[in-house]
């Protein structure tokens, strides 16, 4: 296993550096957005990512002890990012006045590479709206820290209302050195909106988790998929990805128990969707962009350039 992992890392490094050109079905893919599961152990879950053919994975989780353990035992493969607990019953880090301090300590120690996924809706929810959540003082402290250190922030926010969109834009503009990743490409946002936001804010990124799910009738998030029935990218989404190839990230959002059995399917769907793109565009979305965002982290992917 160690020799295989080293060989994979070496191959990805050569691809990323441009020393060799990988066949299109061997382009390395790094999942930029997934979580630890409770139904299996972290090591069992990471083994599933490896078996499915992923070259690495960003794991977001609020239980820092579990996150660090999984990342340490899979160093160079797991890219740890500290999220916050959404419910009162969930264990781990919570959003509050001292959250930025905790994140700063962890990131300074090299224990984490990113901040988030940061949700806007909690149970119980102290915020009257997504806009109020995005701009709350405890979040501004995280944004300021991320901007000072160049650490990416992943935000789960549904761009449903003008007020929420304005809040996201205000934070992107106020902290231009903060790489702000819109989880799930802004959830229900369309390609025109994402294109407008990216044109206005060079520090704005979008992960494509959930958005690349096959358009099957049993898909609970069917309306969010950006794929056509034959598995191609919808024309408007292909256009915006080709317009901003350095700003989109392949991701799967392995979180609910039923999704961890679909890793191979989700990776295959992404390969099919991105195959018509220029090789350099596929490589950027598949692995290059997340490698670049995480390049300063000692716990980051061994496959980074």
C-alpha cells in the first residue's frame, strides 16, 4: 500500500508540474469537500476514497480529535479542514467569539489546512437570516484570520435572496485576500449568478459537490445537478467553468451514509462531464485548483505542485 501510494503521489506530481501528460481517464481527482461518517471509522472511510480512485480528499469535520487522527494516519492524502457543529447534539468545535482563536491555533500548528465548511443554518439557529449569519462578528474574525494567512474558507450558503448575495459579496470584497469557497456552488445558484460573482470577486471559488450528481429520479437533489440526462455539463455551466477554470473545484460531499457507497459512481460522472473540456481545464478543476489553495499547509496533499 505504501509503495502504491508513493507511486500515485509521484505520478500526480509529474502531471501537476507538466512533466508528463496523463491519459484523460487517469487525470488525478481530489475531492475538495467531504466529511467523516459516523457509520464507519475514519480509516475505513479513507480506504473507500482510495479504492474509488481518488488522489486525495479534503475532510471537513468539527470533532478536531477525530479529524486530526484520520489526517495523521493518512498524511499526504487527507487534507484536514475544521468545520463547526450544526446542532446542539453534535460533538466538536462550535461557532462563537473564540472560534477564530481556536482555528488560528490549529492552523498555526499545521493541524488543519482550511476553515469550514461553515454553515449558515444551525439547530437551534441564532441567526434571523443567512445574510445575518454570513456577516456575523464571529465569522468576520474568521475571515480576517483567513485573509491574513491566505487560508481558504468554505461556506455553505444558499444564494436564494438578494440580501444573501449582497452579504456574500460584501464579505468577499472586505477580505480580498481570503479565498472564499462557495460550497455546492452556492447551492441553488445558477451559472449566470456564479459567473457574475466570480467576475466581480477574484477571491471567490465554487466547489461542485452535489452539482455533479447524475440526473437520476432517485437523486434527492435532482434540481441542483448541472448535468444533462446523458451526463454532460449543461451548456451554461460548461461556459462559466471554461471562463473561470481556476475557480472551480471537483467535490463529492460524502456525508450521509448512503453516499459513501457511491464514490466510484460520482467520480465516473465527473470524468464523463469534464472529458470534453480542454485537458488543462479538467486538470485544474480535478486537482490543480485545490492543490494551489492548500499549497501552504504542511498537512496538505503530497500531490501538490
